[in-house]
């Protein structure tokens, strides 16, 4: 390897006619190889190559598809939303849906501002502030994706209600960071609703459009959320089919690429209640069902 700073992008669900093109693809700082599992990979050695690899997937997506990013410290066997983690049966899924609906009702009853938010945006908004839901956070900003990949959340309290973030420490077992590339659908034949995009298999909410900036956190984080669409048998509990690719890069390199600007620290990405009036309102709402999480107190 000609550089100690490298990354790997795993490309999934690629049409056969694209494979030849991938083999010929040339990006400065990238090497097209196969990993030990036989995956087609791009190894990248600079932030330019990182952005170009992401851009390649965006450019080659179908016209009705969109590619988003999700920064992660690790890879997991499943890509499951917080509401579905640890459950295996439709019955358990239904029980959690019922509890979540009770929580949303509590917030609507307690806050006229929250109730004024479009129905489809209420659950995603609670996800952004700490409640377990059917949605997963994604972004369209590579800096924010890098931040979440290179920082770690620490929690405390009986309900894990206190949280703070700190840069991840590099160690033999924590050497890498990841950006998951998520493929979603956009069908313009569906009824237009503010900040909501629905496809055949996915739906996306852009809280910068669907929620006012009085709820500041989603705007600070370029916050979007997506989920797999449900069917008569219930919702999928694993969203891995939406993964278009995975970029892996050394944690040390990612931290250098990101830097430490004032717009990329905990205080900026998780504005305190003094600035985030919506957050302050949500913190003061009492809800009876707390097994699905609470509005977290983020230390800056």
C-alpha cells in the first residue's frame, strides 16, 4: 500500500454490465481490488478520493434513486433502527409500535408546537432527540458523516438519558471508521408532501424542510432520516437492502481530513436548549412509556 491512509468501498447490488466499467474506473488515490471475501473494493488514500468515490455512486444511481451517507464507528450484522433492535417476532414489533404511538400522543398533548408538525415528521423528529423509532439517521453532507464516524457517544443515567460525545481513540481494536452509503427511491408520482419522499421500498424525511428551525438540531446536522416501507406483514426490521456501498478508512486519517472547525464540534451539531427552543420544549415533556428511550441531555 503506497499510503498509510487508505479506505475501502464495498459496492453491492451492482448490475453485471457495470462490473467491467468498475474494473476500468480510475480515481486518483484509489486502487481497485478484491478483499478477502471476494468483494469488489476501492481503496482510497485521500479526502479527494473519498469524495470522488461517493460521487461516483451518486452519479451512477438511477434517475429515481438518491444516495445518502451514514457515519459509523463500526459495522454490524444488521442495519436495524433502534425500535427493532433485539426483537425477532411480528408480535414484539407490534407491541413496540403501540408503545411508540403512545409516546407520540403524549408529546402532541403536551406541546402545541410539536402537534403542529406534520404527522409524518413527528416520529423522525423524536428519533433525532433520543426516542427509539423505525427511522435511521442519514445525511447529505460528507463532513457530518465523517464526524459521526470519528466520534463516540458515551451515555449515563438509569435511562441512558445523559450523553456526551468525544473523539474516538485509536487502538488496535479501533483503527477504522465507516461511511455507509444508503440508496433510497424518489417517485414523483406520489402526492407531494413537504420534506417527504416516498418510493416503492423506502421513504425519506428531510427535517430541514418538514420541521421548523425552532427544532435546531436537525438543521445543524443536515438531518434526514429513512426507513424501509412496510407491508401487510409488518415492517422490515433490517434495512441492509438499502446499502449501496460501505467506505472504510483509518480513524487517524478521517480525523485529519475532518479537522476541528467550530461548526464541527458537539456544541454546534447538538445545540444546547438555550439555542434550540424545540429541544428545550421536548425536554420538559413527561411521557409515561419510557422503555423506548427519552429525550437525551447532550453535554457540550
